C-alpha cells in the first residue's frame, strides 16, 4: 500500500489491479487521485456492485456473458462502465481473451448493452523472453483496433489500446499502444 501511495504522490494517475481483493485495500486510499482499472481475469461471479464500484474501467472483458453481467449490475448502480475487450492474440488455450477472429462479433454484441461501453481493446500476448517477439501479437491487436475504429459501430469508441507490460512496453508503444501496464517496473514482484 505504501508503494502505491508513493506512486500516486509521484504522479501516477491510472492504477491497474489484477485482483479485486487488492483493489478493495487500495481503492479507498486513491479515490479521487487515481483512476482504478481492473486488468485481471474477470470471473463472472466476481461481478457485483461492491466490486464494480471500485473501478473506473474494466480492461479484461472477454465474453458476452461477462459483459451482460456487468451491464445488469451497472444498470442497478445507475452507471455505465467503460470496458476494453481482451484479445487472446497469442491464441493460447490457457489464457482468457477472445480470439482475434471473434473480436468484431463480440464488440457488436456488447455495443447493444445499455450500461457497458466498449472503448478499446487490450491484449497480453504470450509470455516471451525477448521484447521484440511480442511485435506480431501487438500488431495484430492494433490491426483489429484500427478496423473496428473504421467500422464506426454505434456506441463503440475505439480510444484505448492497452498493450505491453514492464518487459514489453516499448514494443507495445511502437505498435500503437495508448496504455501500458508497468507493474513490476514500478512495484516489487508479488
């Protein structure tokens, strides 16, 4: 908690949380100073008002089921939740995220929900040792992002492209990322 507060005091304005329990600890301390984004694996049973109230954006929506649940909860809360659709650009069966060929279909279906707004895409890419090896995964997600932006789907704003972590953010930025997730580069590893 101390390191998070130091980062906020140093100027960090967006915090990503992988776990709802961590967001519950940090959220009250940073409210009004930094936006909180959920970047972890979203389990449908975790989608409740008490959880969603912690976040300003959900970056890991990968199914219509999750989006519908967010929509229902946000409807009761009287708010609209900005979301990023998570793309499984590495096509890894053990990872969450929608496969690239299904992204447009999911975005179109989510766009019909009244209390969820798609504002971009997010990808992790496979776990690799060389930063340059992420490029094809980031390039594919950027291509999807640009295609969706060009389609002009009603209620969809392709404003954010979240790609890259502490070991790949430079390549991600070169490939068009507007948000990077620098966790271990700023904070200690878990």
